[in-house]
């Protein structure tokens, strides 16, 4: 069985539902946190979240924090009901927002440009990569507060001494040449940052509030 898991916050929330303990934040490529955005075309797309009724939103995949959990929670906060579709040809009820998955952040803008969605929910880096010229053609309907890139969690009941030893080894890795080599090989990890009890509690509360609002534990 699994003893530890490294996940984005949305996925980690599902794991902590089973009692797993969050101990570290992972920095990837020098990035500690990121945000989610919802983007639409400026020329003919919706200008507000409320304008998405009867239209389609594209999400990255069912387990993406920035490309699904956060933007879908934003729709809930705006009072919008969603309905999963099988294809862009499916009719969308006038009082709901239809959604599809485009499977891969790099596909988000082409997915929208091809007319398969009126807006897309993605990590903010996709917006940043558009540059000034690209951003002139699109607009932001929503931007989330920053969230951790990844969280490391351990299963309930694991020896606390082992959890502490592994956590401390990962946190200290940036301080030695061998550790830096390990971090670089591990998908360009910059460092691991320890999470205290108070911060872990806040992360759990925030993650579960998103899950509760969007009913993501039972609806994919």
C-alpha cells in the first residue's frame, strides 16, 4: 500500500480525507505557488463569469488543481451550476454551464480558438505565455489566490519517526551537492519546504472547502 503521496493541493485534499498528513511543500522550477485563471476571447467571448450560462468551459483534467478544482469552485462561488458534456456538440441548458476536458494545459487556447469552448480554466502560466500581443485578444474572467505547487503527505498510522526523518531529509536536500543533484533529477525540483501544524490545518480547511463547494469527491 502507499505510504506517501506527492500531489497538487486538489489531489492532496482527497488523500487527506483518508487521514494522510501533509508535511512539505514542493518548489518546482523555482516556483512555490501558482494561481488559476479563467480565460475567454475578448472579441466575442463572455465578459463575466455570469455570462457563461448556456455556454461551455474547458477544463484541463478531472484532477488538476489549477485546471479544474479552482476554476470550478469559482463557478460555484458565482452561483453557477455546471453539467459535464461528452462533446462540444452537446446542448447546454440555458441555466447551466457545460464543461469538457481538453487533457493538457498546452491545448487550452487552441481548444477555445477552435470554438469548442467559450472559456478555459488553466494555470496562470498559460495566460503569461500569451504575451502582450496574445493577451490583447483574450481577457481574464477570474484569477484565484496563489496555492502551493505540490504537497507531500504520508498515510495515517505510519511511524512518526519515519515521517519526520523523510521530511527532514527532503527539506535538507538543498544544502548539499548530492541533495541538489537529487532535486534537479526529480522533475526540476528546487526545494522542499516544511509545513507546520498550523499551516497544515489551514491547507486542509481550504482544500476541503473547495471540494465541498464543487462536490468533486463524487462528481468527475
